[in-house]
């Protein structure tokens, strides 16, 4: 929670202004109504003074009170949003964590079931990542994962979901995409990682990923999507790494995309 109203995001002051206006106005109207009903018979001088008091006192007391409460409510909302983001975010890479990615994928599939407009799911694994940890240390391995995550977010489309499944494995959900476009995104991601500059301890090291992809259908659940995509990831690894293996939804047999890529590192 922030310490002052100065830290409230720019879209929140309107809410503060609304409550600081409506609250005192309502208090003043109630005070006026009560005063008019109670003091009308006590003479004009007393009645007029009572009306003035009925306006000034509620405003003097309620404006600071409603301002304070409104600011605190906004700060509480901001803190709750921050906690929500933290709960859904992988601490190292700032991608979605596994639980958040699963929830968003299954929610998207459920919402789009009636329209038969599903998407694709990609599983990525960093090639020879153990060598990075063993050769340069785990702190460099963390740097590599952070760099890869940044590259993934730049390489996908707006609205695509990028999450860290664990270790050096990432998942990408591409909602509402056809097979041809999904292959293109997967290849763009693979190429973007392969072209990333990485110099641990001043020494150049080429990072690559292998990618397994699967098209979703109306029966899809995350565990099934993951298991099927993971099989194609294994096929990409077996074929030489730094490759994309994608399954056609009408044919579960493996379809390899062969690129004119450089040989896999390691």
C-alpha cells in the first residue's frame, strides 16, 4: 500500500473526486432536510442561522473525511491489483507463472468453444541449458532466462499469453489463430531467440530453443495440450534442436518444419 495520494495512478483521482463530491453533497442535503423540518417554527432568524449551519458544518466535516476514505480505498485497490499481478507472475522472468497461464488458457478455450475459434499452444525448451549453468553459473542462467522471456514477449502478437512452465521451459498460447499463422509465430519466436545477443562474462554464447506446437480443439484441456505439444518438443530436440515441430490438428503425426537455420549450439 502506498503512503500518500501522490502515488495513486492517474486514472484513480476521478474516483476520489466523485466520492469527495457526492458524499458531502448527500450529507448536506440530509442536514438541510432535517433542519428545515425541525427549525421552521422557531422564528426566521433562528431558522436562517440553522440553515447556514446545516450547510457549513456537513461540508466542513465530510469533505476531509470522504477525501481521506476515498484515497485509502484507491490505495487499497492499487495494492490488491499489485498483489494479483504478483500472484500471477513468475518472479524471475516477469512472465505469467504456470498456474496463471493454465487458468487463462482454459478460460479462453471455454469462452471460445461456441464459436469454434480456439488457437494454438507452443511449448519451448532452451537448448543445452544445463551447459549454461555449469559453464557460467546459475546466476548467468537466470540472466539467460530473463533475456529469453523478454525476447518471447516481443516476438509474439498482442494478446498472446507467455508463461514460464518451470525451469527453462516456457509456454505460449496463441488464441484465435490458424495453423499457418501459428507456424509462422513459432518460427518467428525460434528465430528471434537464435538471433539474441548473449555475452555471459564477456564471452559470446548462442541461445536457441526447440519448440513443440499443437492446435487446440473444443475438448482441449491444458494437461492434454501440454502432453501433446511436449511430444512434438521432444521430436524437435531429437531432430537436432533449434527447430519447430508442429502437429496438424487433422493429422496427429508429426510435421517437422525444416529451416535453413545454423546448426544447434552445444
